[in-house]
C-alpha cells in the first residue's frame, strides 16, 4: 500500500500554492523540531527529515511537476522524486522552466581557439603564397610613376622596367604656370591635373 504523499506530510492539498506550502512547512518545522521533541512535545508520526524532504520537492516547481506527474500516473516514482533528480528530470525542468537556467554562457575558450587557428592559417598561407603581379597603370600620375611621352607631349603612365637609363619617372608636379626643378622636363598630365616634371634618364 503506498505511503503518504508529500502533500499528506505537509498537510496541504495538491492544489496548494507556494505560499501555502511554505507556511505549512514552517508550522510543522516548529512543531516537530528535534529540540522540541526532546523536551517532551508530541512529535507526531511525521519525522523532521520527512518534512524537510517533502518541502524540498514541493517548493521546487520542476521537482513538484515531476512528482505530480508520477502521482497522476499512479506509479511508484514518488520515491525517486524525493531522491536527487535524474538526468531526465533535469532535462524536463530545463524545458519547463528556462528561467532557472540563468544567463547564457559564451564559449570564450572555443572562440579564442578558432581565432588563433585562423590567424595561424593566414600566416602560413602568407609564407607560401607568391606575390601577385604588380598593379597596372591606373592613368593617374603620381610622384615616382614611370611615364611615356605622347606625340603631343603629354605624359602617360606606364609600367616601370627597372632600367634607370630608360625609365622616365615623375619627380614632381607643378602648376601650369610654374617651372620644373632641376634636371626635369615639363610634360602636361594627360588628365589635365597639372604639369608632370619628368626626370631625364641617367647616362649609362
């Protein structure tokens, strides 16, 4: 024959609210405390450990839900509900009461490992990657660019060959009414941005 339920132990109905359960526990704890029982008070048939266990189950919404389900099913899961919750009970409590989970945890360690592996991969690839071809002329003259002189005297950007005796380099830009410095020759920028002062190639 099944023994008394936790509701019987606390002397509350199954529909009792949390406040009613808490008040009943406090009242019974005062009545059945071992110190009072030692002085001759009537402790009754209920022991303090049973009262504590009943309150532990009924005061926790997740444990109480599992316990109520076991009572409705008529199973003997009442004793298992008073024991430490199993993995299935813990999973049920998490599904029913996500607010008890607390704030979400950020996997900082995993993120750091992924970031480190990514940086390491970039470094390794950089060691084995051949440098790309130099960028072609973009048509905008800058100091240091190599140029060729058009028939009309305009300067047009070209790729440098690396030969100082043939490469014509832009040494400076000046306004249309200004003079080029040193051993440079003025040539109008074909984009109309000013006058490119082109260095005379050095003699070999």
